[in-house]
C-alpha cells in the first residue's frame, strides 16, 4: 500500500505495527478478533497474515458500515481492495454493536485488538463484553494507550479508555519503549489474560464510574447490559444501568452549563455592539 500524506488511512505507526505483528509471531494465535477497523490498513495486513497461516481465522468488527473519515468509502476499504471476506479465513462484520456478533464469533478467541473511539466508555464496554469469550493466555492488544500525551492534542485529552483497561486489568502486561516518542513512551501495549483477570474483573467494572466523554444511546446500553446479564451477576448489570443514569445526568449538566455560558457571552456581545452603535 502507498502511504499518502495526511489522509489518516494508516492509524498505526511502523513501530506499532511491528509491536502487533511481533506478538502474532510469538503467540501464534488461531482465532483473532479485531474491534475497530477504520480505513482497514491494519486489517489488510492482518488478513494477509491469516491467509498465510494454515489454521488461523480473523473476525473484523466495526459499528460503522462506512469509513468514519469519508462516508463515501466502506469501512476497511483498504483491506477490501485486495481481499474478499469469506466464512473460513476472514469474517467482516459491520453495522452492529460487538455483543451482537459474539455468539456468531464464539469462544476460544486467543488474540484480540481493541482500537475504537478511545474515549470512555468506548473500549471499556467492549472489553467487559468480550472477556467471557477469551481463553486463558489470550493476548489483548490496546492501541492509543497514551494518545493525549503523544499527540499533544487537546481535543483528545480524554482519550484514555484503553489506558484505563490496561491499568485496571489483572494479567501480564506487555509494555515497550518506542524510540520515536519523547521519553520512549509507547502508544500501544498488551495484556495477557490469566485466571486472575476473571477473578478481579470487578476492578475493571469499577472504572465505569470515571467521567464519560460521551453518552452512548439508550439502545446501545441495553445491548451491553443484556449481554452482561448472561455472563456476570445481576448486580453487575444493574451497576451499568445505574452508572449510565448518573453519567447521563452529569453530561446533561455539563452541556447545560456550556449552553448557559454561551448564552451569556452572546448577550454580552450584543450589548457591546449596541454600545458601539450608540457611541457612533
């Protein structure tokens, strides 16, 4: 693939791709789940890897049917330019929430990549949803774990959902130094699932109380809550619903404050303009 300047098609750096494919080479998974596809640059390389393996399949999932940066293009269009999805090696699943695909995908997933919105609750909801389908020893790769620091991008200062997962999940952490970033801070890491991951999953559930950057739809929360009820106790499902209600109240309050501030600013500006006209 030719890398075009400033088109954002490649959302992983060469170093991050090397980290990802180094893990694939080391752990030799047979069932890979990729959540978050964008243009499909990484997807294309994953499909290429899978077709070269005798016993390996890839499930690529994304809520969007079309590429979020350019609606005229299909999600994962870079992969679709070269490969055609099938029912054996590469399953392309778009247009639904992750829990709606998990029964089709099934268990024994031994390699998982989470790379979606990066803002809470984002990948946190997906990680809790997919955990019952991951077997012990599964490698969960988390991209953009330090996006706000590395990008120095104020609009993305709250893009820390994958960092939250990495720090709250019990398991072997795979964290490397990236020589391309200041201080060697890496934007990609991984955690290996073990028995204690399931035992201490409440640590992860607890982080749902961190302030959310956006509010999922009621429909989305219902999908996740009903899914959680199948694999976790009723208190857990109720916790998600209660947290959603409180987060909704808080975000509405924040928005109302912003609107009030904007209204005051508009009013002050109108007065200033009137005063200027009267002086003239």
